[in-house]
C-alpha cells in the first residue's frame, strides 16, 4: 500500500511539472511525513493534501481529505481503510473497482486526480531476526522533481449537508526495486505524458495507465524508524541530499 509520504516542494515546481493553470503562489509545502486522517479518542484528525484535478480553465490544485470518504458514511471516517484502491494484475481495473462500493462511483464518474508527492515510505515486510521492527524505506524519483500518483476523488455529503471532497491512491504490483526491499505493492505512478489521459481521457485510456512503475523510475534508501510516528517531521527524513536544503532554510 501507499499510506505514508512527503510533500517538500515549492508551488512553482508543482505548477511547472503538472502544467497548472494560473500563477503559482509564493512559498510551498514542506511536510516530511504525511499520513491519512485518523481517529483518536473518538475524534477524527482530518488530513488534507494538495491534489490536482481538471477544471474548466485547465488543471487546478485543491486540498482534499485523505482517505476517500464513501457517501454512505455521511462525512465520517470509514472503519476500513480507503487510503488506497487496489488494482489486480489478473483483471482489468474496471472489473476490480466494480466490486468495490467505496470507489466504484468515483471511477464511474471519471473522478480521476493526480496526487503529487516528493517521496513515499514503505516498510520491509520480510521476516526479521530477533523480532526486530520492520525497516522503513524512503522511495523517491530517480530523476523527476516529483512523483505523481494516480488517484480517484469523491464528493460525499456530510451529516450537516455540506459536501466533503476526498481522495484515494490507486496501487498496483511492485517493480523490481520495491520487490528488492521487501514490498508487494506500489502506487500507480504517472509521467507527464500520462497526466492528460488520466485526468480527461476515456475510461479505456485511463485504465491502460494502471500498472507497475518502470524499473528506472525510482530509487530507495533506508530511513530512520522514527518515521513510524506520523507526528515525526525531522529533517533526516529528507535524505542526505535534501537535508542540506533544510539546513539552509
């Protein structure tokens, strides 16, 4: 699954890489450990992330709740995880999502979005000696400035009647790199030539984009186990190269 990531970019970088309409604002987003919304002590801690959708005047960025909130929950966090929508290699995504009520409406209405992140975290699932905790890894782009994940978004009514917009990330089989670090899933990652067909193409065009990332798209390095705590935002999560940027900030 892809349930943890990082946003560490300037708005200008996002606007340029995703060809967004309008003028980018100053500044950016610098959150080195992002996770879906959670329930604590009976209260939901809502988490919103920048997501790109197609608009009447071009692509725009909005902050949507993660994970996807199905309509029948009336704006409440579901009791099961909807942070990811799993695709299956042995059948078309349209057949898979037809069996998933939480995501079916979003797919049928072509509510597709792009979820930009700078990197994501995965945990080595292989058995470890002496009961050691799983090793977390930071998975980042080999060359591109951002990773862009394929997502679905939903608009759900709340108990008060106001709409709540939320999203999920589609996952697929891993590439060789993710398999080598002991992980069995990957987010669906899109390159720039795939942005338009994913956002505004036909269902068949979008479905053809769902598959494992190319083997040369990603790199990975071990990261501190302090990332296990979603509240931890230490600059060591950024890796050696980017940590220097935070030192100068």
